[in-house]
C-alpha cells in the first residue's frame, strides 16, 4: 500500500513531503499543504527546490540518505516555503521502503521549531508572569500612598514660590502623576478577570479593532485584510480577545514611529497545531490570526522575551501590552508567536474552535 493513501498519512501532524528519485514532489500531506500555503495538486511533479528553500546542503543530504538507506536529521535550519518568511525548523529525511515504494523515493518531514519552543515555554511564561505581576501589584499599592503625599506637598509648596521655583514643583507633580498612571496600569493588568467564554466570530472582532485603530492610534497606517470566510467561531471572551487585537494593532502602528505604513490582518485554518493544556493533554488550535506590519522589526535583544512582563523595545514603554496579549491568549488555551525581520513583523495567534454545542446555543439565543 502506498503510504500517502493511508489514513496515517493524512493524520501526520507535521508537514511531510514525498520526494521522487528526480527530486520532484510526489505527494504532500494536509499539514504540508498548510505549511506550503498551496495544494498538492499544484505542487505535484514540481522540483522541490523550486518551492522549498532550506538553508542546508540538501542535495548532498538526499544523496547520503539514498546511498546509505538510513534516516538523516538536520536540526535548527531555516526553511522558507514560497513567499513566507523563513521558519526555524528541524528537518528529517528518510528513505521510503516497502514493496510498493518506488526506488529512490524519500520522505521529508519539516518540524517548525517555533511550535515546539512556544508550546514548551507557555506554562513557564505564564508562571513567571504571575510572579512578576504579583510583586508589581504589591509594590504599586505601597508606592501610590507616599506618591500622593509627595504630590500634595509639592502643590502646597508651589503656593509661595517664584516662577523659576514653580518649574521644579510642577516637575515633581508631573512625574509623580506619571508614576501613578504606570502603577494603575500594573494594577489593571493584574486584576484581569477570567475569560467569560462563548462562541464568537473572529472577523467581527477584527473589524471592530480595525475601526477603532483607524480613528485613533493607527490613523496614519493603511490597514488591509485577507480573511478566510469559512473559519468557524472560536471559543473566547469577546472583550478580552478584542483587547488582544487592539494591543497588537497599536504595537504595529507604533513601530512605524509616526511614518505611514501598512498593516495586514490575515486569518486561515491550520489543522496541525495543538497546544498543551495545564493537565498535560493536548488540544487543537487551528484558527490562525496574523497581524503583520512593515516596520523595522523587533530589537534582537528582546525578541526572545517580548511576551514577558516589563520587557519593552520602546522608550518609556511599560512592557505590559504584549505580556497582556500572552496572558489572555494562554487563558483561552491558545498560543501566540512572533516572527520578526526588518520590514516584516508578524504576530500569530492560534485559537480553538468553539464546541459544537456552544455554537448551537448561540444560534438559539
């Protein structure tokens, strides 16, 4: 039996290609179609190197696998499927053996590292965020009281001062109020209530976020969309998910530093992704939302910690916006990643599908 005719082939959770002896694509599993962003009908018979760029000596690797008839593993290589930005992956090459296997045929499996890395760290990040937020809340409560006294004292002093001295007391008052505002943001972040989840339409929320952005912080940006209209509802707290989209749109708009720029909203379905729950089980997160901007990209020094609290690449930034995004998405049993290079930064949110009974209940309301 040919492997790609089996149910096992369709069930493989990672992108997998069958490569013929002439290095053309013979077959592609469903996860591979999503990764390549095209269909097997389009790719079949095409040279693999015309459609898949891998930063490794692949011709030599193919030759070794065929000659030795043994598998070969390539870790931490950049793979670029078509027009998408390179993705950090582990690649496995193995000879296809069996009675029906054509001579020289290989199996190529591509495992994106961002999936394994992000899923493995999600619970650790959540735990670290809770600890940092708890400490920040305690400090915020203790600091606000003396700040109020400092502000009041400065205002009393200003009543009998000259104009030059008034500048100093005004500075004390202004800076104290700025610190209080920051502390209030910390308290608001820590007081986020658990999500009240129900079936919601992702595109409705994206459109609401876009309308708000266009008349406010993103008035200088061109915002376009590339929606998959067939996406089912997700299971989420609409208000909290709207806050996620607004935070990411604001982040994209601020990356342009006031200059005109472009933001693209994209949605699609990717059935191969799964997230690990707190109880150790895995759940699918097939609904994908990408918010892509053409800004300068994230500073390399913070790229790996950008979702952690109090990490910011902007002057006077609080480092809470993306941490809040991560917290909300994790509370919804989803996950969020970022792929950033100069000229293209893409935040991707992966969310679950609403249970069937939830969708039915919504329709009856």
